[in-house]
C-alpha cells in the first residue's frame, strides 16, 4: 500500500482526484477531505498533532512539541510530512473530513427535514471539549487561509461540503412545506452564520462547559425558528426544548 505521507506528490494527485463527501462538485482546485490511504499510524500522528494544536495554538506549536505529543522524534514528522505547514494541512484535512462525515451520518436515521436539522445540530454539538478544541483550531485555520492558498482551498472545500449539506436539508424542508425561506443556498449560509456565531459567543463564556447543553438547544430553536419563518411547530412535530 502506498504511504500518502511518504509519497506526498503521488498521494496529493490521488486525493485531489476524489470528489470527497460533497453532494455537489467541489470548488475548482479544492483539496479533497477524504483519507483513502491513511493508516492507523498516520491517524495516530494526526490525532496527537490536533490535540497539541488545540492546546498550544497553531502558530505557537513547534515541530518538536508536535513530535513530543505524538511520542516520536522530530525527524519522524519531517520524514512523513516534510514541513510544519504540511503537517498542519494534513491534520486539518483529516479533522474537517471527520466533521463532514459525522454531519452526514447523523441525519440518515431522521425522517422529516425538521428532525434532520435537529440531528445535524446534535452531531455538531458533540461534546464541550471537542467543540472548544475544534473552534480554537478552526479559527487558526481561517488565519492561515487568508494568507496561504493551500489552506484557503482546504477551507473552501469544507465550506462547500457543509453548506451543501445544510442546503439539501433546507431544500427538503421547503418541499415538505415546513421551511419558509426562499432560497436554500442562501438560507444555508445564514444557518451556518448563526451556528458559528453562537459557538464564538459560547467560547467567551467562563462556564463554557456547563453552558454547552443550553447553547445547543438555543441553536436548535434559533435555526428552526428562522427556517420556519417564525411559525409555530406543526402538530405532531416536537419543538426543541
């Protein structure tokens, strides 16, 4: 089996040729978020790097610290990734791919569009610590994306996949007659803005861990209220607490 981290050019061509998990074609030139050739060894290195990024911050994290967190030498990370930038990029691609898959898998058992939106929000509010780590690292990614094209393409792919998933659920609700918004794609952008905004406010709270369940339910009420156009829940559809 080819090692995608030892043979980065060959792996990059294979990854770039994948459509990822998006229901629509990804943005032109965007990096895929799948991990078809990652081994358990690679994932262990990526997972430990992600934890170190959340604790130290991307800019402050050194390769030596990332290696120490993984229990390997700095030379091992350089052997696999070549540079700190490649390590960060691979780690974020792995993390964002996991988030995208979790969102998509969460809505499969749900029947109605409203139930799917609620399930989607539950899957995003997965755990206080996990959410805090993700948003701290994701904000660092946005800083990199504003300056480096490779990170911008990765962020564009994630945005496309998540917004596309939101838009599909919203379009389903429009067809069911329960969501009263005009354009599914535009509403998807608004929904994501609402969710990200609530997460950022939540990060500012000293009692962020204890407030996590309340913010999750607030998010459900806000998103579903917006999509319903302020209308009350239909009979037989339970409104989030």
